[in-house]
C-alpha cells in the first residue's frame, strides 16, 4: 500500500508513471542499504553471477577441476538451483571427495532437488565426520527441508538440536516455532517466537543485519508498523501537495489574453487595427 501511494506521489511530480516506478525501485534499494539491509545486495549478486560464469568456463575447459565444481555448486545452492548443483558436484564424490564439506553441500543439494533419501544419507555421513560442522548447519538444513516436506516431528527434533548447538540463532528459533505450531503446540510456538525476538534484540548490530528478516517473521507487527507509518507520511504529502500551488499554471497565452481583457483590448483583427490606430 505504501509503495502504491509513493508511486502516485512521484507520478504527480514527474508526470511519468514508468519513471516513477524506476525511482521507487532505486529509492527502496538505497534506503534498504542504509537502514534495514533486508534485500540482497545487487553488487554481491552481480559478483556472484560473474564468478559463476568464470567457474563454468573453467569446468568446461577442465572437467576434472574439483575446486571449481565445489565453488560453483555452492553458488547454485545459494541460488536455489539444487538440481544443477547435484549435477555439478556429484562427480567430485565419485572421484573420492568424501570430506565433510562435500558431503554436506551435496546433501543439501539433494534435499533441495527433492531426493530426501539421498540427501538425508549424505548429511548422516557428514555428521559422523563433524557433528558441529558450521555451528550445527547440518541440523538446520535437515529441519528446514523436513519442515517443507511435512515431516513436522523430524523438523522439531533437528531444529531443537540446532538451537542447542547455536544459542543465539533467530532463524532456528523461528523455524522451530513454525514446526511447533504445525504440531499443535501453540503455546510453545509463541514462547519460541518471543525468544527469537529477544535473541535478535540482544544481538550485536552485525548479527542483527543477518537475522532481521527472521526476527520480523517472528514478530510481523514490527514491519507492518513501519509500513503504516510510511503510508501515513506519503498520504499526508499527497493531500498537502495541491495546497502549495504544485499544479499546472495557465499557459502564457492565457495570461496574455486575460491581461488584455482587463484593459479592454478587442478580440478580433479589425478591432485590433482600430485599437492600434488610436
């Protein structure tokens, strides 16, 4: 709603709805960079896109370059192109790369691609090598994908283990609250959402930037309050704008004719000649 009011306001100023739409996109991105930082960085996205192209070229030239395959698969998982990540990284496993990083990344790719059996098996093997890999990331990904495919009990078990391994997590507590709510434990889910917000408030500034979107999901009234405030300000500006004379003035010709009407000047050519003759 607030963006629609902003679009109307800018259209009144610029006279072009398409230019106003472009300005809104720029304003939102710039404001997000200097305030909440919820949206992904366009610069980082561009660099990742360029890096993916370079890695794809390297693999095309040398298909046995395992490090390039691992890095490109990591980018594809981040982009949620899981099936492509499986195709890229699976040759590394066949070549003998059975370290925890490869097993974890390939397991997440399989889970995202819809092959839960292989994904869970690979994460089990990764957990045997290092149960605390990336501060419990194995449990987080297990819980996330179990929740997506409807395995609520399994999601609760995995996410509880993740929250125990990483005490300050807001994302883990929000996902756990969602799983508890689906399992019918509304009171425990509400308590977990409140705890997620408390963790967010007590976190350092750099940590809050990473966890902000999860904190807002845990307490959606906060972003709605911000949106309502912005909508109120823009609505006030839109209503006050005409009072300051920011409307099209009459043309020069209109003012010219009005002036001569006041002075009694004639309106036709014959009258003009008589008027000049005087």
